[in-house]
């Protein structure tokens, strides 16, 4: 094929470049800039080299936040992925209930994040919140503002409530696209429901589940608003996830250099893990 | 192994069917004898797949019963009926190897692994999948995938019937021919009932001992290929089977004598028809049984001659009705006016589409 050389075509992509430059590249470069400088106020900056990166990578505080972040993300993935698929499997495939189910499922996704945090905060309060009150009424000593375990329980429950729907909707779309012929063949071949799931549904879902996994991984690794509103990172630092810690350093203590270095490390971790997951999960298809 | 009987069967996909058009299958009574090779032949949309799905249990008929021998299986699920069915478009289990695909129906039924291995290798050899047995099924071509589908249908030895729903649609012509002969061969070896659905008459006629011809949800005739050719029970059969199909010509019958375009014509069954019978009357005669006769016969004009290999297809006109006939290669065809003679024992009267019963059948 002969490619037509058309330099004017670049003009059409120029707006996109401009947009990307303004909302991604320029802010990112600013952060890079901060991460290698030291300032003592007066808008004076000095070259600092990689000391901020060394500091962050060696700081126990960062390790602790990263650890909490990893536990949080791993927990919600371990719950939301199977739960989402399970719910999608039980949803009706046709009939009037389909749209009812879909709307119900979409609802949590439509609520603003800070509202989700506020809702769950009130919901889980031990004295006036329905959840907190009921838990105490049936004999649990539940107080998420005082006890780290309870805070984690509420935090994970909130995320599961908020985001499992995303997995459900993606899995449901994947299930709906499986032609009837597969189920018919499976019936003729005498496959039970486990075999149908294992050999038909799961393989056909692998693509959408890869997408769901990556979306949930990235989103949960960067989560800020909901835990900030729910627990503010507490009690103590027990629910201080990476993003909450980052904001404390950047805006609470105004340590721009370390905060910038931390942002970059944070960014690279997400990029690297996403790449690893994607490679591992799509490896099978390329064989 | 069992005889399959469809008793007063009807099926409508929609709820509350009222008119005949609401039914995908009109009333059917068919018996498939144990061990027969049947073809279900009919144009697209006539209800062949619906019928298969009812026999296999994927669909429950809205009316009537399915019997295996004398047992009523209408309410049983497919896996309780001991049937195998191959679908029109290939279904393979992507993540499994070819071997595991073929073994799947056996393993689901708890067949010991040693027997599974024996059966899988036997079937793989039959359909030429031996070299790719350990490959992943998803990597195969459409041909290969359809062979797997076919193989999964053939691998079980406990089935009452194997049903093929246009199984060779996506397969290239040469391989199609090979696979069809293999199926035929297999049938002769194991004598298991097979029902082969197709809309292609050549496929049906070469595969089957008995052909069930369907049209718009109805069975129009069940017979051997020879019967369908020599004695079409319905205009549709005459027209649908054979190439070119049967000539179907408007006619009149008076006092047991048929008239074509005002000229008397000898038929095998006009005598059985009473005067004043309702419904349009038509004469059916295959091009094979019409010949040119210069002396006497029905006056006709030759319109066109085309060559189809062994024969010349001559298109003529009697009045304004087209009549086709086959003439052997190498015979001179007159141009313009000529006369046709119809073989009396192969020329029949049809009333309202259906063959008029009685008369001197050949
Ligand atoms: N799932 C279905 N729902 C409603 N109508 C159907 C369905 N499947 C087939 N039909 C209708 O039933 C008739 C027979 O279809 P089918 O059995 O698939 O024909 P064939 O296999 O001979 O091509 C067609 O008119 C078709 O539109
Ligand atoms: Mg069909």
C-alpha cells in the first residue's frame, strides 16, 4: 500500500496534542521539577538531586502506607471480582427484569464519591448510623472511628458496595455476548453448570475481566475521596492509604520536594503493576 | 438405540398461537426407524432446526409428544435422552485442546479414561484430526473447528440418534464431499440412526436412505430418493428436488381426461379425479420424462437451448406456459415450432398442490 503524505493532517491532531500537553505533560513535568529541588521559601529553589527519592524509598512511613494500600487493593479485588461475576451470572438474561437489574446495578456508580464517603460515614456511626447501631445491637463492639479493624471493615465494605457494580456490568455484557449455540452444545455434551462456567463462560469473559481487573486495580490504588471522607485516614494512621499520605505531605506539611518524589514513585508503581498484570493476563491468548 | 416417533407434534415460538402462521411447525407425525439414515430437506426457515431441537430436547414442543421407542421423552432434558447433535456453526471449547474437546462429552458422563482415549483417537483418525490433537482448539481454521464439533457428536457410543444440522455449511466443497462419505460409511458400519438436516438436495439424496421433505413447517413427503424423484407427492417436492425441477402446468380435467392448453394428454392419475373438484389443478412432469416428437404431441415453441454437460436443457413454450425438457447431448434440436410428448406413467395431476391419489401408479 502506498501511504499518502499529507502534512496538513497534523493540524487536525494538534488540538489533541495541546490538550494532552496542558492537562498531563506540563503538570507532570512540574512535578518532576519539584522532585529534584529544595526550597526554603521566598520562591527560591536549589538543585537537590535524587535525595527526595532516596528519602521516600527509605522512609518507614512510605512503606507503611504502601503496605496498607497493597492490602486494601488486594482485598477489594479478591472480593469484587468473584462477587461481580457471581452476581452477573445470577442476573436474568432476558425479560422485563433485565432493565430493572441493570438500573439497580448502575445506581452506586452514579453517586458522587464524596457523597459515598459521607453516606457510609453516617451509616456506620455506632450511635446514630443504621449499620453501626445494628452491629452494636447484635453484640459486636463496633466503632469505626476508634478501632482500626472496624475502620478497615467499613472501608472495604464501602468500596465493595460502590464498585462491585462495575465488575457486574462488564461481566454481564460479556455473558450476554456468548451465543446461544454454546449453551446448546454444552447441554448436548452433558456439561454441568460448573463445566459450563469453567469452559464456556469464564474463557469468554477473560477479556472483559482483564479490563475490569485493571480498572479496579488502578482506581483502588489511587482511591482518595471516599476513605478521606469516611475515616480521614484514621484512627491514627491505620487507614492512611498512599494518596491520603501524599496529600498530607504535599498540602499538610507543604513538603513539595518529597511529595513530588512520592507522586512519581506512586505513578511508576501503578504503571509497572498495570503492565505486569496486563502482560500476565493476556499471555494465554497469544499462544 | 430406539425408534423415534413424533406424535401430533406442533410448535409455536410465540405465546398463544392462533393462526397456522403462528406455528413454526404445523402438525407432524413422523416415525424415524431405528438405524435409518434420514435427511431432513427443505428451504431455509421451514422449521428443520426447530424440529431437531425438539427431538434433542433443547426445545419443548407447544403441542404433542416425542417418543423414543414407547417411552414419552417430551419432558426430558437433552442429556437424559442419549442423543448427539451437531450444530450448523462450529462450537468449540476455546481453552481446551482438540483432544479434550473430543473427550468432553465422554468425560462429562464419567466414561473411564482408557475408553475415552480409545474413542477419541478412533474418531480423530476418522475425521483427520490426529495431527492436531494436542493443539489448542481456538487456533484451528473454521474447517477444523467444524470437524471438532462433528467429532464431539460422533464420539459417544451410547446414543439413540445423531443429528446433524447443516453440519457442512462452513466447510469447503472438496472436504465437504469427503466428510459426507465418511458419515455415510460410519452409518453403514455402526447402523445408528442419523438425521441429517440440509437445504441442499444433492447432500440429502446422497446421504440418506429416506428423505423427509419439509416446507413452511410441514412435512410434504417422506420417501427414498427414487420415490421423491419418480413420484413427487407434492408440487413442492417436484419443484425443489431435481435440476431443473419438475414442470408444473395449469390443466383441466374433464371426465377423467386431462387437457393441457386445450389438448388432451395422457396421465397416470387423472381418472381418479371426479369432475368439479375444488382447488387449482396442475400437471406435473419432470423434464426427464418429456421428449421432442416431430409427428404428434402437444404443439410447442422452442425458446432456448442450454448445455448442462450430459444433457441439453430445452426450454419450450406451450401457449404461454414454459415447459423444460432434457435431451441427450448431440441430438439436433429444431428451432421454432415442434411437438412434445409426455411419458404417461410419469405425468400426474396435482390438486391444490398435492398429488391426486389413485390411478395406475407406475
Ligand atoms: N428462537 C426463535 N424464536 C422465534 N422464532 C424462531 C426462533 N427460531 C426460529 N424461529 C422461526 O421459526 C421458523 C423455522 O426456523 P428454523 O427451524 O430455524 O428453520 P430452518 O432450520 O429450516 O432454517 C422460522 O420462521 C424462524 O423465523
Ligand atoms: Mg436451521
